[in-house]
C-alpha cells in the first residue's frame, strides 16, 4: 500500500502487507534528521544494492558494472517518445 508522506504520523500504528500478501502490524517512526538515520542504518546493515553509501561492499564493483552496461544498452534502444 502506498502512502503520501502527509498521511504518516509519528508513532501511528499501521497495517502493512508483506510480499506474501499477509497483513502485518507496523509502527511508523518520524525522525528529525532522516538522512542521518539513513546513513546510520546503512552503516549497520549489509545492503549490497545501495551503491551510494556502500562503496566497500564486495558486490559494489560488480553491480556498478552491471548498471553501467544496462544504461549503455538502454541508450542504444529506440525511444518510445
């Protein structure tokens, strides 16, 4: 379920749905400095798809090369516009 940021309230309990479609309770937490919180979380977790703040991950170089190849290939394709 998609929500607008204006719909989110600190500490409000929300029902979320997992990939299997089952409903799970969740708790939304507002943070005064979300970019700081994001950096702290990324530093603590193993997130190989986050290239921006994860340059030391073993998968970084491989994924960067794959994304560069995909961008180059997309540029070769005819435009839909």
